[in-house]
C-alpha cells in the first residue's frame, strides 16, 4: 500500500456552518496534491481535520494510523497562522524546533534546502516575505518528514516570493516528499500539483491531474475581446461558433490561432470597436468556473460571473 493519506467522508461543522462536507480523497507516496478554493471553501478546516487538530467526522489515516497517534516525526505541518518569533534568525528558529524531535537533519542542511544559507543569521523580521515563508517551511523540515502539509504557504507574499516557494516545493517533491498544499491561486496548483482537488463550500467538487481536469472541464481555447461596446453592433455579430458575454467581455470559444483573423474581420464588418484581444488556452480557472459558476480573485474571494449570449439582455 503506497497511500500516505486516506480520508473518507470527512466532515466538520461549526454550528450551522458546514466547513467541510463529506470529503473523501487519498494521496499516494511521492505525490503533490493541491487543495484549491476561495476563502471560506474549507481548506484550513480540511487540513486541520486531516492532521487531527480539529474534531471531524469520518475517517482519516496517515501512514495507516489515526492523525492523533501517527508518528509525528513523519509529518511536517505548516499551519496558515504560523508566525515564529520575529527577533530570531532562521538558523536559531530551525535549531529551536529541531530541539522538539529526537532525530533531526542538520540545521545547515535544512537551511540549504530552503535556500537561506546566506541569510541564516538575519532576524526573521528583516527577511523578505518570501524568505520569511521559506523560513517557516524550514521549520517543518527539521524532522525530515515523509509527508509535508502546508496551508496557504504563498498567500500574502509577492509574486517573486511565491515563485521562490514554488522552486522550494518542487525541489522537495523531486526528492520524494509527499506534499499536500492548499492555495487559492489556480496557477500555483496547476504548476505544482500532480493532482488538484477543487473545493467549494466545504465540498470536494472534483479531484484529478490538472491536465485531465482541463481536458474534461476546461472547454475550448478562447478569444477574449475587451472594450466599451456598441450593444447594437454586438447583437449583429455573425460568428459560426459560441460567443458569450462574460463580465462585460466578448468571449469567442473554440477559436484556433489561425482563426483569430476571421473574428477580427467579423468585428470590423459589423462595426464593433474594441480595446484589446487576448487569446487564451483553458486553464484550471476555467475548470473551476465551469464546475462551480464562480471565479476566485487574486485576494482569494469567490466571485460570481455575469454571463449571457450575445443579443440577449444581460
Ligand atoms: P478556507 O481555509 O478555505 O478559507 P476555512 O476552513 O477557514 O476556509 O473556513 C470554512 C468555513 O468554516 C467558513 O465559513 C468559516 O467561516 C468557517 N469556520 C472556520 N473555522 C471556524 C471556527 N473556528 N468557528 C466558526 N466557523 C469557522
């Protein structure tokens, strides 16, 4: 059996709020699973249920044991709200947390792993956002875990810091560490994960390899036309494929690169002026939109979309 984590029908309520609603999933050794969803989707509660830090219904096993009895040396957990002492350096923090375990990797090896060897003596409060987050990951690596669980490790840091974290997690995955990571960034999940689980309102809507999810639910490539449109002109567009209004944009589906000119010609013919044209291949965001009817903003909020077929009133 190479399943590191098994969850069956896991649920957690807070009063009337169903934070996690009957989630079943499994994670194989060496796999990277990303749990993705907007704020409030249940990511943190699910991580807490999977690690035994909240009471939940259903069944969870880590390495064949209950989360509360499993050998904690095998697990690294980075909770969302983890903030280490700000005046301590990465070297001091790694040393401090190493003291909680009988067997640990050397502090220098861990600092090397997270790319902080050169800044190891800088106080935490003086590190960049990305370096701070890598320090937090370092703390979870002191016991050389086989399974690493990270709750929104890249939220709140700038894009450069986020990319640093991605490199770090990819390196750990290459070494065979099994990783469960939550995020509200679809591109992050798409890049890092072998499989992605999409969460909405506590439910696991689907789980699968990102390419497979995109092929199954992402829809066609599309041409997005933005501008302030003359609605009468828009209504007279005659294009032999699906065209929809989405958040004010005109979206033409199933447009191959060589067909972009035909769309442009049609817009010119009917007199639709526009500011920009963007050709996009489907990605995980399209999958989430297709399956839930919402998109996730950069700040992690779910946003419903307004959509209509051209010619109908919006
Ligand atoms: P996410 O991590 O995806 O933002 P959470 O797991 O934090 O989602 O929250 C899921 C839902 O459960 C939300 O509606 C949230 O308000 C609620 N919730 C989470 N923790 C608590 C708690 N300790 N008490 C009451 N409600 C909670």
